[in-house]
């Protein structure tokens, strides 16, 4: 039986695509973004994360190996909510494309049950993997972070050419697309970077909108609990005025814009 490794199932999610959704977080990501708020999604294997309880620190395992059938049973439990709200299942991570056989089997199972499918991706994957998934998807939420190649490599650990090429590839398909931009103060939210994203997005005919994802500090604590290093030295979240101005700029360029997905 096909299976894979996940680290979270979020029920009744409202910001990972249309309607009420179940979001499944697959473990493993080839990027190492310094601001990652899901650092437990980077390592593909289950790992230990401590938690403080009333009796002291306890170790917990983050990451579960699960079969497609069992996971689909979990997703199917809320099919009434999906039907009522126009929702469905979203596959996120980590980078869900880093477990292509597992993801493809999940998408196929959802397709058979007519459950709407969305993929939340960094776009960093072989072209052939993206191509294989596209016919099984009703929505792609595509993260676009930094347009400058050197800066992208510095802050995420990988070059951005594959990501830009895959974004264009998705935009040439029939699958609806939203671009998601994490707003990391001083890193991704500069005028030059956002202008470059606006120019690129303007050339892609199937972009339905832009989701702005303001940085928050939820991930910082997790790095310590996982014994990981490498997180950003705590920039403050972006000011509401700055986020509003960025939203306004994208709207002026003709995009539907949401804050927070
Ligand atoms: S792509 Fe997403 S999951 Fe992967 S390291 Fe970056 S923020 Fe974290």
C-alpha cells in the first residue's frame, strides 16, 4: 500500500483554498527558508520535539507514517462540510511534491471521490513531478518568495530558476493558480522584489489572485524545541500599514488580493 509521512492534519481550515478544508501537511522540504514557521516539516523523517507540560519537558514524536487509505478516510469524514462550503482537501508541507508517489495517490483518491484538491507548494520540484500532478489538481497555491537569484539562494538554500520555470509551467496549464508571497520584513517585502513579482505575475494569464502572508513568530519557538538552528534572528512582523500598502499596490496592478491566504 502506498504511504507517506505527514506531520499534521488541520481540520476546518479556512485559509488554504476555497470553503472549509482539511489541510494535510506532508513532511520533507528541500528548502530551508530562514523564516520557516513549520520547521518540523523540513526533515522528511519523524523527529523528536519537546513540549513543556505542567510536570516538565516531555519529548514527542513529530511525523507519522500513514497509508493513503487511512488518510483518505480521515479526509472523507468532513465531506459534508466540503459540499456545503465549496471546500475540499489541501496538501501542504513541508513540500508535498517531495513525496510524489504518496501525493499522486492521495490526489487520485480525492479525484475518485470528487473532493476538490489544492496543492500548496514552494514550486521547487522536478518539472515532470509538477506535470504529473497538475491534471489531478483544482487549485495551485504557489509560493513566490524572492526574485533575486543570489538573495533567494542565501535565504532559502536553493536557487529560484526552477521555481520560476515551474510557476510558468503551472500558468500554462488549465489549473487555477494563486501566488502566495510571504512578507518577511527586510527580505521579501522590499519594493524591488514586489515590483519584480508583479511584473512576472502580470505575464501569467491564469493567476486568479495574490495571497499575502505576513511573517509571524510562531516558528521561532519550534526551532529550539526541535534542537534546530538556522532560524531568522527574529524580525518583527510587518506593520499593518505596510501590508495594506502592498495590498493596494497589487490591487492597482489588477490582482485580487487577500491577506493571510
Ligand atoms: S518552502 Fe515552506 S516548508 Fe519549506 S522551508 Fe520554506 S517555508 Fe518552510
